[in-house]
């Protein structure tokens, strides 16, 4: 009901011509409660899963904002054809196209005809590794990139020396070593984040081994630990929802609760 309350508030923003970028699981509720459109939903499973996955998992908020605008305007202008099929007939090297969205100072964007929102629910923590799979490949070759590391722990046990996370993962607190099965890895950083009384994030970062690829995040308000590699830690979903880091020149926070964050894209 808390997600519904957030979507009901969104229904009072903008018009029914507007779009929400969200994973397909939330498409029907967005249509019904927020009176907004989506690129993918429970009945639309197509190549646009790649587009939405890329927006959520990319390590660039600039790329995500630009791709959101391009994707929605392309979808509408094409007569509601699959965005990826339409877009990559023009941009035949997808990796280079996405790189430019991340790094180029200026990029030709289509004319803005409607508002676009980004919906980041708490419940997506459970399926975020699955969301990442859909864009974790080279579109030219079909080759899959190495799977990112992502682990959620709710049933943990904390002792003076060891933090037992479950699933064969445990942290030697004195040495800062994370054991995964029979392997040990130094921890890059231990991050604690909590929600203040004003709803803003309070985040503390303790750096342990800067060159290590794995970070441990404790979501104190939720009593959840996350073990993340660099790709997952830097992803837009983790940065914007879990850590509360977002570029105010690109995004306007229009709804923030412990259950969902909704941003309006400014470009």
C-alpha cells in the first residue's frame, strides 16, 4: 500500500501523456495508479528490457537521463515501435552510442514533448541482479559480460569478530576480509547509510582497501547488508535509491519514502 500511495501522488503530477522508466514488474501498477505510460510492463517483454536495464544499472546518471529522453521520444515518434530496434538501426554501434551519452559534453537530444519520471522502488533490491542481466551483454556480438557480484543479506548474525551474512559469505571484522565460499577478498569499503528524520540519507564511508572490487553496504534503517562489486555499487539504482546520491541538474526528486523514490528527469 505504501508503493500505491507514492504512485497515487505521481498521478497528480503532469499528465497521462507522461512516461515512467521502471522495470516491467511495476508497469501495470504505474499504468493503473499513476496514470502514466511505461516502455515495458507485464505484457510487453521485448528488446526494450535492454534499454530500461541499461538506465537502471549504468554507472552514469547523465547517460541514464539522456537515454530516457531519447528512448521515450523515439517510442512515441515511431508509433510505439520497440525502441531498441528503432534506435539501433540508426546507431549501429550500440556500445559507442552509449559511450557518447556518458562522456560527450553535448549530444543531440529529441525535442521534449512530455515529462519522464524514474521509478526506484525498495522491492527492486530483491531482483536487481536479474534486472542487470538484460543489459550485461555486447549487442554487436551477443557476448555476455562477466556477471556482476550482488548479494543481499537480511538474515545475518553479528559477533564481535565475524559478521555472518549467509550463503557462504562472512566478514572477518578485524582483518577486513570477506570470505565467499573458500575464497577470501579484502573489502574495499564499508558503507553505512540510514534515513534521517527529514528523509535524507546519512552516509558514512570507511575505506579499507581502495583497490579491492567489493564493497559492503549496511542499510541501517532496513537492517539489510549488501555485498556489491564496482558495477553494482556505482549503478544508478544503488546510488540514487540506496545511497541518496543524485545529480540535481539532471533529476528532481518528486517523491521520497522508505519504499520508493521517484525522480523527474530535467532534460
